């Protein structure tokens, strides 16, 4: 079946703070994403369904929340039987491709839960030379797994490095044994062999393929940066001066009203107990550690973080330019976002963890569709990344599949509605018992509940946009807390997917 819908170019970064765009923060050199925002619509209240990679990335192809599609945490996998975006676009006659980071499966594999993204197959280059899909609905994939010089390099990226002459690529990455210290700052790998360059080249090649075949496409160009470690080749490593960046600081006393794991992050050597290490496996929880860092180190980290984003932006610009060169831009919906946010000093925190501040759960989001999305717009309407699969399919003329619970945002994107959502839900179920929380966000208020715990968070985002005064225990906020809790329950009930309509009374 051939579709009359547009091509779709989906571009993502990884762990990018929602303001890490030059059009929102002049300290960040992102001219190409700024251009994309000027040509389309920039959303400043977009939320991830989960502030870690696997759960949100699985939501991006299923249109389901992590508690529904089952890839509820890092170290889990998305079941291959779950219907995906690629399956639906394949039915519509689209070429479906994923280039870059997948992370739908863990780095370990068991007989019950096999993983193609695990050792030893991860680095079996003979296998990857012959395998390009199908994989979760994508007919064509070229993937890999490392963040910067991590040992998890392999798959199609390693094959590409070898085929392009970098036979000794392993010297730029840590060995699996972890015996070599990680690099920091300027990465030794030449920019022409960086995974940004690989993603760019292969994405352009896929655009060429579709242009020559005359086939509509859904192409996901999935970048790894600016996810730490803070490491990028020159000239990007020295592009931003650490003395010129604004380093956020904690507000004294702001964690006094917060759950115990918040203020423990500010204690050297703090003991987090079972929250840090869940028996029997002892898996470490993201962010459950001391977050204290010297200001000089935080400034250097932030400068590198901006440099990593600048390199990513440079490569995104090349893909967008190639789309123009091929004459495809006018009939292509381009969407850019990230899988979750990042802390670089806000609230005294670094990276990520079970801390649902706006810095972590909001993401950048830009949509450009010539003739349909008006250029130069900025929107504060609530968005959720779980909406993107439904919205992409709506652009291609297909109604929301019964398996998906996200909403079609096209009415808001195209100016036919002021808003589609009145709330967003963010999940974080990192360990079976100790880290299990849900956040409900609406226009003004935000509520976070923890499973089987007496504490929580309640913020008035209008009166307290910096989220420094937790109202959870304030007497005057108790009726509001009860009402928001009821609304959260309603929202959770609405997440149930209905894989088919009811066709009979019994």
C-alpha cells in the first residue's frame, strides 16, 4: 500500500536539557537546531514518559507508557511481540530505518530474555555485516551501543570504522575489562570516525536510497550525545570556555522539605541503604549517590556538554541540508527531541536519578512541516513523547491504533487547537521496590508519589518555577494534594491500551 502522507525524519539526541538550544540559551552553539525551530514550532513544555533511556525509547516506537509496554527500566527489554510504529509505517508502504542508538534491549542476555544488544553478539562483527533487520518494526537498522569511549562499541558502527580504514578503532575505547581509565575532555578518536559522523553519513545514505526508490520514508537518526561521559574530539572539546558558562547552584535549604534521598545527595559518603542497592542482584540505581562536585569540575563538564551538543548540531545540520539538496524538505515532517533531560548543577544534582524536577523530565521538542506547521511559533501546550507515534501516524493519515494510548498532537501543532493535553505523566520504576514513583504534571501544579512511602513532592510551577518549595506537608496544600492524587489515578487508568474494540456484548 502506498501512502500519500509525508516523509518523516525523526532526529533525537540523548539526555539533553530542554534549554540546551541556542534559541533558548545563547551559551549553547546550536545554529542548525535554531534554524529548524525558526522554520517550525518550538515546544517548551514537552515531557518524557520516563527519565531513562530504554523505557522512553520503547515508548517512542509503541505509543505506550513504560508500565504498559513492559520495558519498565534500564536492564529490561521491549518484547518483540509489541506492535510498533515501524510495523504501521511498513503497512503504509514506507521505508522504515533506524540509524544510531536503539537501546530497546539490555547489555546482558539470558535464555529467557535474549538480547541482540548484548555481549558477545554486540561485538560479533561478522554477524552485523549480514544483519540489518527487521528489528522492532524497522526494516533497516544500523546501530551501536557506546556513550563516548565506553567498552560497548560494536555492531554496525564498528563495521563502518573498519570498512573506512580505522582498523585499530579499539584503542579509542575502553576494553570490556575496565582496566583502562576512561578518557575525559578531548576524545582521541578523529572526528571523521566519531559516531556522530557515522550516523550522519548513514542517514544521508538512507535518504539517497529512498529518493532513488521513490519511496516515502520514516527515518530515525538517533544520536548518542550529549549523554555523559563528557568527552568529544577537538575542536569541539575546546569550543566553549568553562569560564564563560553559567553553572547552576543549589538553593540553601531547598531539600529540607524533600524526600530523604534528595538531601542525602548533598552528604559526602551518604548511605542510601536499600534504595542504592536492591537485593538480590545488587543493581545500582541511577543517581543514588553523592552528587557533590567542585564548581571548577562542574564548569568544565558543562562546557564539554555544550561542545558535545554543538558537534551533534553540526551533524544534524548536514542531514537537514541533504534533505534540501534532494528536494525532499517540502514534503517531510521533521521532528527533533531528546529521550530525557539532564542535571548539571540544578538543585545540587548531576546527570539523572529519581528526582523529577523539570530539568530532568522536560525535553526539547521541535516540529517542522512546511505548509502545515507555521514557522517561528513557540508553544507552551503540554506535550508527551508518548504522543509522537500517534502524531506521526496521524500525519500519514492513519487513526490511532488501539494498542497506543498517546494523543494526536497535530491539531495543536497546526494551529487548529490551543492544546490537546491537560496533563502529562512521568514514570520512574528503576528497581522492583525502592525506586518506584509517578509524577503528574498539569499547567500549574506538579505532584510526585512514591510507592509505599509517606513522602512525596508537590510544586506550584507558577508561583515557584524553580521548584525550591515542596508543598507536600504544608497544611494549606492538603486539599490540593488530594485532588491532584485523584487526577493522577484517573490518568493512570487512562493509560490502559485497548488492543481491539469491543465487538460483542458477551
